[in-house]
C-alpha cells in the first residue's frame, strides 16, 4: 500500500507487481515458463527429483530430434541457457541451479554451485526443517569476477567453456557418467536417511559426495579436450565463439579449448 502497488481492498497480483515485461520478453522468460510447465505437466505426486533436474537442464524440444544442436543462438528460450552474445542472451545465462527435496523428515538441497546445470553435477546439502543440525560441506573460497583455480565455480567454468566449443560431442562424452554419478548420490543419501543415520553421519556423507564430485570433475577437462573442435558440423557459430573468448580474456582465464 505504501508504494502504491495496491488500492485499499485489492488483492496483490504478484506477477504483475514484480515482473518487468520488457526484460522478461527479451530474456525469453515467458517462453521458458511455458517449457517448464510442459515438462512438469503431470500430477505433483508423480514429479520426482530426477524430473526437476532434467527440467533445469532442458534445451527445448529441438534437442529431442537434432543431435547436432548447438547453444549458439541469441534467441530460443531454453531453460538451461548459455550466453551467446547480444542483449537477448545476456539475460539468460544459467549461473547456478538448485532443487530442494523433503525426504522422510529431512530437507536435502541438491545444488550445482557451478554454472550450466547440463555440464554440472548436482550435490547434496542438508539444512532447513529436519536438517538444521547437519554440517555443511566445505565449499571453498567464494568466486570473484576473475578466474581463480582455487574456487569450485571457476574450476568448473573451464569445463563448461571447453564443452561449448563442440557441444554435441563433448557433452555426450560426459553425460552418462554425470547421470550415473547423480543417481548414485541420490541412492546413497536416501539409503542413509532410510537407515536412520544421525546428523553427524549425514554431514559426513554430504562432504564425501562433494569430494567425489570434485574428483570426477577434475579429470573431465582433459577428457573433453581430446575431442577436437575443428569439425564444422559440431563447431558453434563464429560470433558465439568470439563472445566466449572475449569473456574468458576478461576473466583472465587460461586458454581452455
């Protein structure tokens, strides 16, 4: 009322009050909203953790029929968005992803702590109702605007940017391992909760899984680098490559292609 958003007897329209229509349109927010609605259009009781993670990784219906799809356009409205230069995609880079789960009285948050959920690993953190006393893993130093190999976010960013230069083949090289690792993490967390693990045990498990994820990501960069980027079929558009090289130079990143 004090800000003039409501008349005395009006009901707050949250969308109308907080949405910037121009920014949402340029950033394809409405299109992405429609896509996530379609992806999760089933009874809420049937939606699983894996469905939520898959939705955050979605690049749109085109990827279902086009194995050579590239994230190099300035339009498209994909849920998982990669910057590609120009105003449209500057509003759409995915810089971190998070799915929260309540499992048998414990609150588990599955987070990437890194950009681009398709190239990232979702890892468990316990806090909130039923999990307040569980220690959180050591996340390491917080990332800043310049490359720092000591931070998780920037170490992963090397992998993310390397994959962008041959997305179809380099992403395919890590996707199965990523999915298997996350399925293993979920099974181990659920098993621990099912068995009545106490707060100390759950905290130790969370820390262990973060360490395992770091070890896996540690060898991925060299793995994808063995896949060449020169093939025109799998190489993204020139403007896209130029944009990411410019961002990397600005961040003082080592050459990663």
